[in-house]
C-alpha cells in the first residue's frame, strides 16, 4: 500500500483492525448488510463511505474499522 492510498482513507493509523471490502458496488453493499445482520459490525457507521477503488477499475471499496 502506498502513502497515496493511505491518505485517501479517513481512518487513523492506530491499533485498530481494518477489514477491506472490495468488489462491485452491489457486492460491497450486500457484504456491508451481511456484516450488520451477522453482527460482525455493530453499526453501518463503522464503515467508511463507499468509494471507487483507486487500484481496481470498475470496483468500489469500503473499510470496516473494528
């Protein structure tokens, strides 16, 4: 991961675990919903906003901060 990508993410570089979800827009939204239903994430606010993945054309990404 380059510094450019780190600067694009609105997350701190602390001790928190990150789960990156990358895929089509529909797949990413489905995975977010699945994580909430299965209680992997307690709230949708734990995810960063859905953005186009800078490293994969046509893909989107979000990051779950745990």
